[in-house]
C-alpha cells in the first residue's frame, strides 16, 4: 500500500448504507385508533355474553388491544391517551381473571369508559 500523502494515491470512496427508521405519525395514529376500537368491540362482546368463560375470553382480547393502544400512545407521547388505555388494560385484566360475572361486568364497564375517554382524546 502506498502512502496516501506521498503518492497522491486516494483511497477508494466507500459509501455506507445507513438505514433510518422513520415513524409515520399518521399510520401510528390510525393504528392507535384501530387498537382502541378493537378493544371497545371486544368489551362490547364481553358485555353481551352470558357465560363467565366467554366474558373472560373477550376481556382477554380487549386487554391485549388496550395494551397495544397503550404502547402506541406511549410512542406518540400522548400521555392522557396512554393513561386511559392503561386503566382500560388494568380493568380488562381484572375482568379476565374474575370469577364473578357481576364483578367482571363492573370491571368491563370501567374499562369501556376509560377507552371511550382515550378515544375522545384523539
């Protein structure tokens, strides 16, 4: 190899491919709205169910979507929405593990109200 400074030899140019992760806020907001709507839909199904196992099943689905919504709201730095979604997650989780239909239903009403509040913040 020749001395770079002595011979006029130039090192070959190299280009590094740099990948930049960009967040499309409109898509994330759409995803947030979809997650909240899905959680509300499963809560509605749970509230219309007549068996504890169905209520628990739909509460678990609602819990998962509320958690997704909470994560997306955190990414978007929407603190109020994130707080409402966490409350919905917490109450849907409580309904999922509840052994009393009446108590599970009460938890689901609280979760639904939290999700409605989150939706209104969008």
